[in-house]
């Protein structure tokens, strides 16, 4: 099996980012981003997706977290596209429900080749861990636009904001794992009757 790894660098005047990824990893993670709550969430993707992730970002945090969060999402999406390659033998679809105490979220993903985001998370607070929760939409939109996926995110219930978003990221990690998994019964075929994705 070819290694499904990628290293992507993305440099703008606002952020300089390096993302290294291994889709068939064990959940090893290292982050040097400077936004601790985002790092805590990215760690969920690695751990629950069993994806190795190493992300460095020097961003314009003196302005706010916006460019950093959005651009990490973009670069992570680019790294997925590169690591996945031609999608032959890949499961393609993934979904997961994850609870955390009172909170429950569902994430459904399709590596369709077409970007689309439906994110329905009724946050009970505007800020969590010093982090502006509006930015999660920016993160996922950046990811979707560059990983070329349909992504449906629903927080079904929850009153604690930390729990609401942590269940989203854990479910996202598990849905990713399912979707990128190579299915030996597919014997290298494309997961589409069109023959391309
Ligand atoms: Mn937590």
C-alpha cells in the first residue's frame, strides 16, 4: 500500500503554516499554533481519527485568532486531498455520533469531490477557553473548501459549550477515520459508479 502521507506548506502575509499528516497513523499529534483551545480540538481529530498530525502555524494573533483558525482549516484540507490521492479502495463516507455527558453531536462526511458545509451547532456561549466560537465555522469551511467534502455537523443537544464543540471534533475525527479507511473488499475500485470522484 502506498503511504498516505502529505506535507503541505501555506504562506501568506497573515499566516505561515506547515501541516504534516499520516492518514494511517496511530493518533500522534504535535501542535505549535499558539491557540490552545484550537490545539485541544485538533488533538481530538488525531486521537479519535487515528491520524498523525503535526501542525505549526505562525499567525497574526496580535490581531485576533481569525486568520490562524481559518488558515489551519484550509491547510489541513489541502493535506487531506494530497494524502488521500485517487481515492481508489477508500470507503468514502463516514459518520459518527459522540456523546460527552449531556452533549451529543453527529458528523457525516462524504469525500465527494464537491465542497459543502452544513453546520448546526447552537452554542450556549460565545466564547470558550478564551476562544471565539464563531471561528469553528471558519475552520470547517476552510477544511471543506480544500478537502472537497460534503460535511454535515449537528450538535443534537448539550448545554456546556466545551462539551458541545468537543463532541463535534471527536465525531469529526471518527467520521474521518471511517471515510478514509481502505476497504479490502473494494479491491482498489473507485467508490463511485461514475468512476471518478
Ligand atoms: Mn476538553
